């Protein structure tokens, strides 16, 4: 499940296919896989927000 989430965060289509196939073989439900994807997306978007704060700090510093 962790590998499936990470494969979405790094956007590797081959990994997504491999870990989806592996999850199906292990009996993981579709909703469980989607939950893992949502967790990865939340973590990734959190990092984007932090970078937005960095941009605002640089803007403030340079616009003085």
C-alpha cells in the first residue's frame, strides 16, 4: 500500500501498474488502494503549500 501511494506521488506509470496488480493479488480492495492514493496526494500537496510559503518569503524580501 505504501509503495502504491509512493508510485503515484512520483508519477511512475510502470510502478502504479505493478503495485496495483500486486494489491489485487493480495486481495486489497479498490477503496483501500484509493485511500492510499489520497494519502500520497495529501502529503504531496502539503509540500506544495510549504513551497508557496517560501515563495511569499522571497517576494517579501525582494519587494522591500
